[in-house]
C-alpha cells in the first residue's frame, strides 16, 4: 500500500492512544516511533492502524464509507518491546484492494497524461449500498459493491477513473445527472452492445483508457452507438494524429458540456490539432 497513512497505536480499554504516525514509502514499508503507557507504569499494547488516504504528487485519494468517513484497518496488537518488527501486515479486503488499484490509476494518469485533475480529491466508496452489481463512477466518486474483491482489477480501476475524468470535464454533478437520464447511463453494458451515441462515447472513452475492446462491433466500425467501436476509434485517432494522452485529455477539457459523441470528440480534436479520423 504505497504512501498510506500509518499510526502507531496503544490499545486501551476505552479510547486507544496514538503514539506516533508516519507515511509508508512507495513500496509500503515504514518505520514509526512514539511513546505511551497504560496507567502510571503499565506498558503500552502497540498495534498499527492504517488510514486509506493518499495526498501527494499524483493528487488526493480517499477510500471512504458513508458520509465520506475515511476507512481504516488495524493489525493485531503486539506485546510491548522497545523495538518491534511488525513484519508484513496483510489486509485482504476490498478497501485495501481499492486503495492500491485506484492509486495506480491515479499515478498512471499523472505520469502518462500529465494533465491537472478536475477535482481536489478522488473518493472511493467501498461496500456501496446503491449499485447495479458493478462499480460505477460520478464526477469524483467511484462506488464499489460489497464483496467485489475478486473482480476489482487495475483495468477496472482505470475504467472507473476514466469516467470521473470525463464526467468532471464535461460539467457539474447536476449536468452529469441530466446525462444519466438523457443517455440512459444506468444500464449494464459490454463492448458489442448497441445503445446510443452519448452512452457509446461515455463508455467507449473509459474502455479506451483501460485498454479494452479491440474488435469491430455491429455491421460498421463507424457505428459509434457501439461503445467498442468508440474505444477502437479513439485509439485509431490517437495513432493517426500522433496524439499524446495529454492531448487526448485536453480535448475533453477544452470546452465544457460539448462532447457527447465520438463525432463531437473527433471534431474537437481537429479544432485543436488539425487532425481527425
């Protein structure tokens, strides 16, 4: 868990005391020190508490529950010693997985696109109560259903992250809600599902960003009501025009509320770079 927040805690009967804190390294390793006691002379009962939040070079990320309360995990307590090697601490749950994969998606965006985030903090709500059985994203929140550990991969993280970028550059949260109704976003989908141009572009952008859907769908590759065709067209456009990911993202953020189809994106790319598919 790179750069996760670490607290050295003392287990008490009512309120646990924080003895020290630090931030993990890029590999998840850490060293933390502090002091504490139980009563007048009792020795502390140390354990490690992890808070799933990141703030650094790539932006800000928080794994949260309802009301945006940041999630935490803790290790078993250890017997007191002046030096303790906690060894490798494993948290095999959705919260840990979501943090790791979404951090990598955030890092990929910053290193590859080098474009400013359209929001201050990316929130990942795990064990989401309202969902259709799969993760979904709004303007700066990704919601993941409970017991989704087996399915939440780096590809899924990049897909949902791409949605937050596209939705945020497109306009406000109220505008997003209007698009949900207008383009029928709330439905299950796959590469070869025929929907509408708005839905096709919205999902096609996320598929393109995540590196999914490489085939041709429907009777024509230019039928962009198929999200898979949009993903393929975006890759073809990027290749033909030698556009960097920075340029591809800049097309999205150039003019708010103006891109709801591949045709609109293609034309905007031409406006900026004099090249289109």
